[in-house]
């Protein structure tokens, strides 16, 4: 009992901590602090992730109005026997352990075949852990926030969060088809066209030794905390209210399952989730995912991310 009380006190103290700003990424700073990953897509998506020079010369990565954009190609019709559609995957040069990250996103990719993601990933997957902060496919539903870990990590069904769990076993690949332990955000404008129509919003993730929490606030939400909205020099996560997703260390040693992590942002197309025939068909999308991506370049006009900034606190 004494140990349980002590653990609760430590968790409470961690949740009320004020974090100090250590890193700001905005505008051209993304080019200085992120690398463009050109490795083959691990989910076998219908994409080719291009280099920084190719992305810039072909208009797939640029700064406009002080904001940073990455996008998928929307001009090229593909050969069925050729490579996939050019796209972008970036990864931060720096890694962080315990921290808070605030993402100020004005637009995310939308459309049939799209699988955009903003995530934080450790080394030697899944041993280093993965936190999917923004993820979805084919404009389906609200955002899904998910953890992927090595074996021995699970979540309680009942916990203090506004979202609803979609799985309790975080082990990956695991027996649940690599679904991880997910939480569906209740706000429909947390993802896709509804998110974009609302001018985007803010996502924040807090990682301590005792828990991982993720919050979402829509752009016109009157309750968005001022330190989040303004990217203040300190972040008081203890004043942010109930998170959309809460992953406690009840049956998961957070410190053991999550190592130093990079921030990753990518725009995948089709692949092992968006391109699965049953998932794609359930989205009401035409043809097959691969055929649609091959033959409809203009359908990807809105397949882009726009970031005002990303800020990291420790």
C-alpha cells in the first residue's frame, strides 16, 4: 500500500511539472534540424521517399509564409510496373527521453490512399518504443493515438482520458496484427478534412517515467492553454486538463520500453493499413488503392503537411 501511495504521488508530481523549452523548429529550421529519409517504406506503401534536394527542387518541401510544408507529388501519372509516387519522410537529428513536444499543425494530408503520420520513435524498433501522435488512413474517422513496444507492455481498460481505447496490448508485432495499444480521439476534427477545414490545431505529447499523455486542441478551441497556443518558454502540462490519451505504467515499465526518440513525419500512400482491401473499401474510395494512387495525381493536391512550428520541452 505504501509503495502504491508513493507511486501515485510521484505520478501526480510528474503530471504537474513545468517543462522548459529546449528546441524550436520552424520555417527553414526544419531543413537544418531534420534529415530526409530515403529508405524503402517499411509498410510497403506506394511511395518513394525522396532526398532533401529532390524534395526542394520538385516542390515537395518548402517554406511559405514562415510555415514549413511537405507534400506528396500531385502531378505524375505512374506506371503500374514502375516506382511509387514521390513523397517525403523526415526525421529529427536529435533524440529526447522524458520531454513534452507541442505540434502546431495547420494542415495534414487528406484523401483516398493517404496514410499520414506524426510520431516519435526509438532505436531498434520495437525495443525503443513508438508513440503515434497523429495517424489515420483514407480520411476515416478521428485521429488514433497508439503505442508500439516490445513484449510485456499493456494498458488498463479504464483510465483517466477522454478518448476510447481500441486495443490494450502494446506489444509489436504481437498477436494483434501490429495494431498496438491505441486510443481513438473523440473529436472528429482531430484528423483529415475536418481538421483542415477548422484550420488545424495543436497536439502535445508528454512522456515521463510514469506515463505518456497526448492532448489535442482544435484551432478555435477557447480552452487551449496559453502556453500551448503561444509556444511559451515553459509548458505547464499539469494545467492542461484530462488528456485525450493516457498510457500509465500500471502494467508497462515506460522507462524500460521507451528509449531516446526521434520525431518523424511522413506521408505514406496505401501500404499495409491504408491499402488493405477491406480498409480501403470501407472508406468508400474508388478502384483499388494502388490503381487510384497510380492514375489520379491531382487527387493528392491536399496531401500535404503544414507546420507553424514544433517545440520540445525538457
